[in-house]
């Protein structure tokens, strides 16, 4: 079927070459778009294919039908078409289109446009019957393609009505060539050419005038007229009486055409008019005949508005207008036979593997039971490839009773409803489904869909309950559903901060995803695992896992590089974050930014959100609090209420941490006022918000309150092995104790932290907390040297020394230049100021204008807080800039 | 919320087309055709207009009553 949609329609022998329109089309190759817009029967398709024959331009032809209103499918067809001549073009885009939901369409389109640049000669894309496109995304996609296509790539839109594209702008930029019905109409000359030269009918001038006025130059009317001439003795008299009574001319002509057919042919035409695509074998089985192929070929020879869809003459279709006229007559003559015809067509399509056509004909035959049956056979595949729009369309065709009688289909329909945000309707179905379902695996799928719905509505407890039931009921054999269920269950555990259980669930998900060879689910479960390991303070294991997986992905040549880029975005982010924690700041930031950039190409909010969050954390770890805040702000934009809740929690608590570390009390007070108080003590947000709140209390010097809040967290965090936050809690306790002048307790807290982290390369976590921590670390070092105690002995000297030396370096770095403080040019200027050079002298020496020097000087004074040049030089020396 | 539509097209269209146009009533006025009847909603109306376009009939006026 694919090939028939991409077939360039061939022109018959007896056609009129429209030389003047060819010139217009030639001119169109210099513009961005050629629009051929006219209603049915104006010879749009013939004109374009005839011109292509003459012009010999390489062409991808796409005959659009109503089923093409899915943007993914639409773009796939175009790429498949171009690949017929250029197999390498759009390979990556196509690969990405096969895993919908993970990558944004805009990005895929950009990738495709980039590929088009490689083609060196002219290439034409014809989108025929574009009026059948209703989908707004496709309109946008085509609009984008028109604007950004390379010059040697040309587009013709052929349509019955103007689509909502920015034609006014294209016109004003002289980037549009239009061919409309007034251009396409046959002139007297064309009519003469057709009837007298091509068809050799020898009409006189009066006949021609009459034909022109009766058909108004409309080509379909003229051609149908020619067909009715057969068997007419006096053509002039006949022409005179054609549609003489002002009736619809096509009605008149069609009647004439059918009258001169044999009865067999007449019935054949009427009955096959219900088919969008016609083949001999299909007609034979539908009509109980054995000569359909011959009939089809004779129709083609007789110019009977039938168009071959391939070179082998296997598939045909009628001209749409001709088919409409036939169908209307079928409706009048054989209304009772129509359902049976559809039923037989459906049967043939089913037997020959064309599911979608089989379903449509079954529906037309009013055999909903059959349609449901057919849909049930393909529904799992539709679900696995995220064809939610198609699923929704099918679901909407059936009554509730019919849906409930077909549980699996109904569940998947509910899933699609949920994805499209129709939660009340979805929930209504799910409740009813639960009442009626006995089969365990199906029950499991209902629970899993319920979980999805509860995640969307933000109900953590219910989401947990349903994910647990889903894992219980879904059979392990059902690999993909089971992998989904375990991922959902893992996520639910995470929200309840049950980290060990979360890891177990994710592990099961990974196993099933591997068995099903589903790379997407594998990447999701693995990257979540890496994150949970991090929460447990297992930095090394998490780092290693992420790195290993990245290597596996990069080495696997069977998977497309771009797809992997997106799936591995989170892994890069995690690896980058660890590198920075280990104080390998430059490499870490680079890697984390790489992950962040890759994630931008994803449509999935959790990919984008997660990578952005980790980048913000990485920036925080590197000490760049301002940039970290910028990224957190960016997160706000795309984390709406529907996005994963835990990302919101993490983003908010990071924001609080950053304002606290920057000492920005106003902002901090504001957030705290608007946030909290969360009641449930099991949940993820409880811990994160309480730690954040303690920071706030410390900033406000409410040390006792802070300490009691922190102490409350310790037990729970220990129980679930959440050592990363536990370490933070201990460091904050140390800060509070230190400020209360309780040195011993402060030392005790830091010792706890060191024992947790010394084998896991935690470094920046300490450094960022500032000099209080450094002072206490020095004390611990002293104590270790003078006293022995079991706990102190357990702490590695190397670890403490390493931390202290980094603290030391950090101070120097802070004092020394720091590029963000003075630009390179400002620094050059400052050096010359210190040498007592005048502005003019500095300008000469640096080859810059005196105005620029003045700007630099003004900035330097401002940044150093100096009153004049002398003071600037002194301050710069103090800070070690010079 | 059904709407009552009156659609005028040029020339005479046979009454047999009533079924094709969702059961709209066909009558004639000054040598032109009037399609008259109730339609479910605007989308249905646009569907009818598309049918008219697809047959290359010439639309004179559309009126919602």
C-alpha cells in the first residue's frame, strides 16, 4: 500500500500539454512554493505529472488520503518517498519516528532538512490532495519545511481548497507561484486541440463554443462529454441538448456514460466505487467474478477516469469526482447491497493483511463486532508504538457496552484517553472495567492504567496502590506491560522514599526490558536506578553504572546514534554531576551540559526535566549558584502540574538551598511562605523540604529549631539508606552546632558525615558548605593527631587532607582573578593603569579606541569598588590580580 | 445544538442527491438549488460544504437560520 501512495500518476496519451502553465511551473522552481489550487476535475494532477515528464525533475510524489492525518505517519511517508531515490536521506529521522513519544517532531524535521542539503541536484516533492489534511501539526510541519528547505528542494501543493498556510507572506516576498482554476480551465483552443486533434472528432466552431459555455472549460466535464460521444450519430445535435435544462452537468453526463456501458461493466463500476483502492483480485472476491483485472484494464484504455497506482497495473483508483458520482448512483440503485459489498471487501483486506482497510470496511458494513475483532488484533501493536491518536479514533466509534465487551481494547483506549488528558472519562471507564474483569493479566493492565492516571492527577498514595496491584497481576510473560508496571512501581516507591524497594522494582523492569529488547524502557529503568543509587550515597556504583550503560549504547551500532543520544542524555548528566562532585569541575560541567543539550531534543518532560535538574545540581556543586538558579528557573517553565511530582520537589528544594547559600533572605522567606507544610512522613518531599527548611532556619539563626528538625530526619533516612541527604543533614547539624559554639557536637556530626562519604568521592558537598566546615575539619585533623578514638581512627587521613587542600585552593581561586570578575581586556587595561599609562597610551598599546578604554576603566573601577585609577591598582594588587 | 442551514448552489441538482447530502431537503428557486435542513453542528456544515466543493458545484450562499 505504501508504494501505491508514492506512485507518480502516469498521464494518458491523449492529453493536452499545457505549455503556458509549464512556464509558470518552471518559474516556480525559483520560488519557495508552487500552489495548485482548484476544485475537483481541473486536471491538477495531470498537469503536474505531465510537467514532471517534460522537465525530468526527480520527484517524490505523495498521494494523501484521510488516514494521513497523523504527523508521524505523514513525515514517514515523505521520507520513505525520498528514500526511493536517496536511501541515505532521512535515515535517522525515520528511526526516530518509529519510537514516537521520545523525540520532538520539530527536531526530527530539522534533522531531515539537514539531510536534504546533501542532495546535490534538484528534487521535487508533490503533496497531492493536500485538502484532506486537517491536522494542525502537519500544517505547521509543512509550513516549517517551506520556510527552511534548501533551494534545490521544491514543493508543489495540489489541493481543492487553500490550506491555512502563510500564503500572504509568501506572496509579498514573491516566493509563491499559484495555478488556480482560471489558469487550468480549457480555452477554446485547448478544447479544439483535445476534440479535434487528439480525439479526431472533427467538431465545428459552433460545437466548440457550445462545449465551452456548457462546461465553462472544466476539464472533467469535457472529458466525460467525450466519453458520451460514443454511439452518437449527430454530435452537433447531441452537444446542443447536453444539460440543456440547466441541470448539474455531471449528473447528465454520468447518466449518458453509464447508459452506453454493458450491464456487466455498469454494475462493476457502481459496486467498486466504494473502494478507495481497487485491485483485480479484490474485485473478483467482492463480486464473485474472475475477470476483474480485464475490466479494470479496459476501463483504463477507455479513459474511464481510472488511475493506475503502480507500474504493474495491480492497483487502481477512480478519479475522486467520478467515484463520488458512481457512489451516489450505487446508493440509489443498490442501497441494500452496500453493506454486503463492504463486508466482502473487509474480508479480502483482512485475508491479505491490510488491517486498517479491513477495519474501515467492516465499520462501513455496520459490522461493529467484526471491526472490534479486527481492532483487537492490532491494538497491542498500536499501543506499543504509541499511536494514541489512532487508538482514540477507534475508541470513539464504539458504545460503552461494545467497549466493555472488549476489555483489552477498552484498557488501551483508556490509556490513550489518559495520555490526552481526558482523566474523568478515563477514570469512569477504569472503575467499570474493574467491576467486570476477572482475567488476572487484564486486571493488572487496568491497575497499571489506573496508576498512570493517578500519576497524572498527582495522587501519590493511589498511584502506589495501583502500581503494586499491577505488578502483582500482570504476568511476567507480558514483558512490556510488566516492565512498565515495575517502573511505575519503582517510581511510586521513590515518592514514598522506599529506596531499597524502588531499586528492586527497577531491577525487575530492567530484566524485562532487556528480554523484550526495548531500548527505551531499558534506558528509563537504568537511569532511574542510577539516580536512586545516588540518593543512597553509592556515588561510585551509580557513576560506574551510568558510564557502562553509555558505553554499551555507544558501541551498539544497530541502534541509531540520534536515538541513543536522547536516551543517554540523563546518563551524561549523571556522569557529569559525579565528576564535578569529585572536583573534576571542567570535565563534569562539559559532560552535564552535553546531557542537557541532548535532552532538549526529547519530547518527554521527564527526560528534559531530569537532565535540567541534574545540570542545576552540577552547577551548584561547581559553586556557580547563579547559573544553577537560572536553570532551576528554566525548569519552572516546563514542569507544570502534570509533570512528575518528584521533579517539582527536587527543583524547589534545590532553589531553597541555593538562596540559603547565597544568603538571599528575602527570596528564601518568600518561597518558604508559599511552600510546605507537607504532612506525610513517608514521602520524598517530606525529607527534601525539611532539609531545605532547616537551611532556612540556620540562615535566620534559629539553630535549636533547625537542629530538632534535622534530628527528626536522621532515623528515617538511615532506615532507607538515603545517605546522600543524611550527609547533608549532618553537615547542616555541624553548622548549627558550630554557631551555637558547641564544638564537640559539631565535630561529632562531621565525623558521621565523613564516615558515610569517605569511600564514595564526596568532595564538593563539603566545600560548598563553606568555612565553618573547614574549621571543624581542621579540628578533627588535630584531634586525630593527638588522641585515639575508635570512630576517629576509622576516618581516612588522606580524605581529610584532600578536603582541606581543596578548601585551601578554593580560597586562592576565589581571591585570584576569576574570569567572571574581570574580562581579559579589562585585565589588560588594568595592568597598563598600574603602569601609570594614560587612556590614549593604553588605547595605542592595545589597538583599541579611546572610548573603549574609557568603558573598560569605568567597569574596572565599578567592579573593584575603587574611587580612582590609583586605588584600582592598589586593590587589584591586594586581590592578587596583578 | 443543531443548526438550521440553507445552502444555495448554482444550477439544478437532482432530488436524488438528498441522501448524499445527509438528508437535506432539495428544492429549487430561480433556476438554482436550495439545500435546507437541520445539521448537528458547525463541523457537519463544513462537511456539507466540502461535499459541494468535491462535486465542483458552485456555491451561491450559506445561511444559518
